[in-house]
C-alpha cells in the first residue's frame, strides 16, 4: 500500500494529495477475437493490479477500459498481425513520477499489470506485453467541466 504511516510526514502528505485526485485509468488493447469472453477476468485482474500497488482504498475508483481491435486493424512492420500480445496503458498523475519511491512504484505497476494480463491470456505472451505508464499533470486534466488543479483545496 502506498500510504504507509511509517514514512516521513512530507512523503505522507504527498501521498495524501495523490489519494484525493481522481483515480487513474487502465486501458487494455487486444485483438477483438482474443479479448472476447475474457472481459470479466481482465476487469478483476487489472483492478487487483492497481489495488496491489495503491492499496484497498483505490478499488472502488479503478476505471478499466477494454479495447478490442478488429482483425486487420493491428499491424506491425507494415503488415497486419494474426496474433498480438495485449498492451496496457495506465494513465496516472505525473506527481507519482517525482516521488522518492517512484522507481519502486513504477516497477510494481509494470509487474502487477504484466501478471494481471498473463493470468487471463496465459504466460506465452508475457515477454511481449507492453505496459505504458502515462503521467498527466492535473493542470491538463478536467473533471465535470473544471480543470482538476483548479478545484483542489489550496489552489
């Protein structure tokens, strides 16, 4: 869990700020025919991946999007592919990348998402699963028609 009462007060304060922000989004891309029927398992596994790093408090806010790509619309090297390992994009607040424990958190997220995907698709695709962590500043995100950084206390 990210919020650890044994951490210095300044680090706990930074983590508290992150907890108050809207939850990050998990998007998984896979070929449609490989994705079909696996949705419930993926939603559970991807949600558990976030919770394994952020803590149980995050579970109810985890937003999972599964994108199925029809045959003929995924290509590599200029040619369509018949099979492709799923890829995961995790949109998160960029503040996480500047924390003193950023390297550990990043490694945990990459590992947790890879394990989540292999739990559903099988271990054969492990070495080709792409996990991208995308940081977004609150000043460039909006929720409910307002820039997120404008609605936070003290801003």
